[in-house]
């Protein structure tokens, strides 16, 4: 939820179907990035030989995304509270 210029809140527009589609594709994106990053760090083929490392990379990437989104949301809430307090 974000404040419009008028000060009123609006709901997110993403549908559940869109969210589900994105959720289904996200692991593939993480897996590709994991293989690319691991091979860049340890050499070609290392990721395929170490699937547990790929899985751990994917898990950490997902957790980092969640942390970033929550941090952004909390920051926006704090800014909205500040704006409300300034108007009173």
C-alpha cells in the first residue's frame, strides 16, 4: 500500500494468479543465478557437481529478497507515519 498524492491509500494491483505465476518462475531465476555465480567463483561445472551449494544459494537469495522487501515496506510505513505526524 502506498500513499497517493492525495494522501489516500490504494491496494496492490497484482492478482493472485500473477503472484502464483511469478512464484513459479522465481526459483528458476535463482537457480540460473546460483549456477552462474558459483561457477564464476569456483570454476566451470562446480555448481553442477555441488547441488547442495546451489540449493543453499537459492535459499539465501530468497531470504535476502524477503528481508529487502520487508525493510522497504517498514521504511515506507515510517515515512507515512512521519507525514501524518507532520500534518497534525
